[in-house]
C-alpha cells in the first residue's frame, strides 16, 4: 500500500502543468504558422526565376507554398522535372504540371499540323496541274489546325491566295474553251444550212483563241476530251468548207462550159458532136446532180438539141424498157495472179501434209472462172498434178483414220470393264472423244455406223462416272434443301425472339447461343452446286444478319456499359462519404450485365481486369486519402480565413488595384480545397460578403469614370463643332479663339489614347482657313454615312426620312460581318473616328452624335 502511495505521489510530481502544456502547443502552432507564411513569401519571391521556383518546390515541405511556386513554371524542362519529383507526393502540383505539359504538347501539335498544311499548300501551288479536290482537302486540314500562330497563318494565307488565283485561271480557261466549242457548234450549224461568207474567218479566229488558251500556264487543267472535240469539230468544218469551195468551182466550170456550148449550138448545132460533149462533161470534177439541177437540165437539153439537129427522127426519145444491170468485168491478169497464189498455197500445204489447208485451197480454185481468166495449159497441168497428189494423200489419210478409229473403238470397249477412279475414267473417256474429233479434221469424217458404235462404247464406259455425278448432284440437292430449311429456321427464330423490337425484352444470352449453333450447323453442311452456293450463302447470311446485327449492336451496348462502369469507378472521388456504397452498387451492376449477355471470353476478361484494377486503385486511394483529408481540410480552412481577412482589409484599397485583387482572390479561392463541413457554410458566406463589398465599390467607381469620359468626350466634341461652325460663319476671331482654347484647357484629358486625335481636330479648327472649310464640306456626306452606320451598330433609332438608307446600310453591314476572313471594327474605335473627323454638321446631326456617345456609354456599362 505504501508503495502505491509513493508511486502516485511521484507520478503527480512529474506530470507537467496543464497551463504549461497548452502554452507549448500554442507556441508550436504559432511557429508552424510563421514558417508557413515565410514559405509562402519565398514562393512569391521566385516568381521571375523558373529555375529557383523549381528548386524551391523540390525542397519545400508545405503544399500551399509548392502550389504557389508552381504557378511560375512554364518551360518544359522545369515542368517535367517537377512532375517527376512530385508525381506521388503532391497531386495538385503534379496535376498542374501535367496540364501545362499537355498544353505545350497541344501547341506543338497545332504548329506541326500548321507547318504540314503550309507545306502541302506550297506543294500544290508549285504543282503543274491543280485539282479542286486537293484545295478542298487543304482547307479541311487547315481548319483542323485551329488557332495557328500569326506568322504561320500569314504564310498559309499567301499560298492559299496563289491557289485561289490558279483555280480562277483554270475556271476562266475552261469557260473560254466551252464558249469556243459553243461558237464552233453554231458556226457548223450555219454552214450546214446556208454557207456564211465569213465562215473561214470565224473558224480562224476560234482556232487562234483556243491556241491562246492552250498556251496558258494552266492549260493542263483543260479537259483533253473537250480540246479533242474542238479539234475534231474544226477539222470537220474545214472539210465542209473545202467541199463547199470545190462544189462552187465545179459549178462555175460547168456553167462556163455550158455557156460556150450553147453559144456554139445557136450558131450551128449540127456541127457539134454530142459524144465529145458528153465525154468533156464527164471529165469535169464530179458534182452531184442535186447540187446544180439546172446545169444538168441544160446539158441534157443541149444534147437533145444536137441530136435533133442531126437526125430529127432518131432524136425521138426511146421507149422505156427493163434495165439490165451489167456484171462487173473481171481482169484476166488479176485472176491469173490469184490462181498462181492459190496453187502455191496448195503445193505448200501438200508438202507439209496439212490436208485441211490443202482442201480449202482446192475449194478456192474450184470457185474460180477459168474461162474468163484463160489460165493456160501450164497452170492447168500443174493444177491436175496437185489434185492427184491431194487425192492420194486423202486416201491414205482415210485408211489411217479408219485404223485409228478401230483402235479408239477397241479402247473404249475395253475401258468399260476396267476398275479405276471416277475422275480418271472421266478423263480417259474425254481423251478418246477428243482424239476421234481430231481424226475427223485430219482423215475426213467417219461413217455413221462407226460413229454410233464408238459413241455407244464411250457412253457405256462413262456410265459409272455419270452415276457418280448423279449421286453427287442428288447429295448437293439434299444439302441445298437442308440449307434452305436452316435459313428458314433462322428467320423463324429471329421472328419469334423479337430481336427487331424492344431490345430490353430479348434474352440476348439465348440469342448468342443460337447464333453460334446455327453458324456451326451451316459449316457442317455438305457441298452445294457452285451456281446455287453463292445465292444460298447470301440468303443464310441475310438471315443471320437478323440475329447478328442486333446482337452486334447489343454487344456494343454491353461493352459501352462496362466501359461506363470502369469510367465511373475511375472518376469516383476516393474521399467521397459514400464512395464504398457506390462502388458496391457498381460491382452488382457489372455482375448483372455479365449474367445478361456474356461477351467473348478475351474481351470480357480484358474489361474485367481493367474494372478490378480501377476498384483496387480506388480502395488504395481511399485508404491513403483518409489519412491526410482531415489535415488538409483544416489547412484549407486556415487559408480561406486568411484570404477573407485580406479581402475585408482591402475595402479602403486604391481603386486601380481592386480588379486585380478580385481576380487573384477568385483564383486563389478556387485553388483552395474543401474545408471541414461544419465551417463550410460560414466561411462561404464570409467570402461572398467580402467579395460583394469590393465589387460594389469597383462597379460604382467604374460607372462614374465611364460617365465622366462620355460627358468629357461630348463636351470636347461640341467645342470642336463650335470652332468649326465659327470658321464656316467667319466669326472666328482672336478673342473667340482664346475663349475656346481656355475652355478646352480647363477640361481633363480623355483616356484610352483618344486625346491626341480630338486635340488635333480642335487645333485644326482653331487654325481655320479655306482648306478647313473645304474639308468640312467634303467630309459631311461621309460623316453622315458613318453616323448612320454607328446608329445601326449600336441600335440607336435614325430619323424617319433615313429609313430606306438605313435599310441599305443594314444589309451592307450584315454582308461585311459575314464576309470570310473580315473582322468588324470595335464600336469604340468607330465612334472615336466619327468624333475626330472634321465635318460640317447641323444641330440634328450633332445631336445624333451625342446620342451615340451616350448609347456607347450605356453599352459599355451593360457589357461590364
């Protein structure tokens, strides 16, 4: 007992006082806070030195300070260095580094695609033949680049403009060729009717125009068919023109000759020889009677007059009778040369032993007319000798053919009793028939009795082959019936399962098994006739598609479902309160999907492995995050409290710094992670209140400044107009000039770089002179147009008398805005241009400009 009392007293004496322990904890927390603040200040200090910022991140122990220093890293070297170092220790910094590296990769990829598109454009610009589809593909490739650097965009625009000019030149060339073809077609049509006097000149002009088109650098773009069509059509037209000229010359020659003969006939028709006249008429260039029927009639009348003058009785016209067409005369010399050639060919065929060729030459000789050609005794003796030789060879060939046919008949009869494979038997029977047919060509045709006996022997020898083929055909027919039945069964099953209807009511597992079963059954089918196999395969494939396509679509849905489950697991927040329950529900859904429709084994296994890895990673991350979540939330709360305190203390800060302060605070607030749930609502309300107070102050100051600028611009515009009006009226003396100058100097300076332009206008107005008067008069119409355009852009009503003009200007403004590559100017720049341009304006126009100034001020306030 004494020992226990002694131990209790000693223990009480050695325990530290509670107050001392609390004091030590407070000091330690204060030291930690001071050290953290120092680290944050050091992270801000390395803002302009990426190497120092990277080194600071690698040796810093405070996440917030590392995050602050990481904001200053932009180069790939330091981003990669920091990412590799903090990948497994600081997720926020690693994520930021990865995002910036990805942005750099995307920028480099865009630049590479832009360079590739530029190289393609330059190649197309240098290629001899340009195709529109190539330019279309180039434009598509450039649109896929996205936001390219300005220098690359300028290079591409220059090359694209050259391509556009080349395409335009090609279009002009093709249009010129089409016009030339059309004009040539019209000229040819006119020539076919009544011959124009200037047809040859027009043809020469068209040929010269097309030749000029073909000399163009873009001539390769002209369709060769169109060019050839023009050339052919021009050739036809030239031929028509030449024929027309020949006809005209022939008509003129015949007319001149007829005039001479008619003059001689009037003097003494009996002295003219009608045969000589007819011969002279026929010696003239040929000319159809339809070309000049009156000339033919004059010639016939002249001949009749000559015959009548010589013998009035004989000149009576002959009675009509039947017309006998004379046979064409045969040239004996040519016929003899043909006979010599046939005899030489017959002799050569006999020497080679080719009886068929010799027989054909003998037929050709028998068809010749020996009476007309008078061949002579030598040729006839040679023909008799050759025909005797032909008869002798035909006799030997007939005897040899009979012997060979007997051998073929004996072979066919013996073949019927031999045992051999069906294919070999069919081959031998076919060989025997081919040899018999060859004997018909070399030894002459066989007798009917011999042929019937040979054909009967071959048929008997071929009987096993025919039976075999009959059985194969029967088997193929049965297989075809089985194929049709299987196809019908597949169609019936597809209709019964309703795969084309509601997919959720179908037993897809049974459909998959049935598809596999039907496919195997089709593969086990026997052979089918080749001409019917293709149709049967197509029908069965079409029937299987009734199951295969819906099943394939369902497979894709199931794969997408499993992919979605994997994505859900991978996107789950391990620190979420009910993450475990959500994961368990996802696992149950996976099992339901697997029972509903199993995927192919390899695909199912791969998806399952990915799903398991995602689940394991989530559990590991949840275990890891649970350790640091509480500490991080407390640190986040302290950072948000410090941020709120800084915003509350900045209520009296200078106005120019408020916007940057709000942006920095919003970015910092977003970067800070979650806080303890108990303090979340309170800290959010505090932050919103502080930000609202600063925004209210900044908005009030911005509105006041904008209102002041608008009023100042309006006053300076009115001073310029007063000075210009005084110049026009001739009332600008030195006293008024001094008064205006004093009033101008008393006004503040305009912001946004507009003071210089307004001061220049005011100074020019104070100078006065005839030049200013002319400028004011000259600029009035342009300024009135600009006022109308600004009213359209800012939505300000115009005077009623300008309604038609405003409608036209609205259309022009819309077209300018929609024009490719054109960017409309900002309203502020257009308004300043309007205010700084001197012009003679009446009170109504000045009032319209003042309304535009105030409207611009209101628009700026609404945009802000």
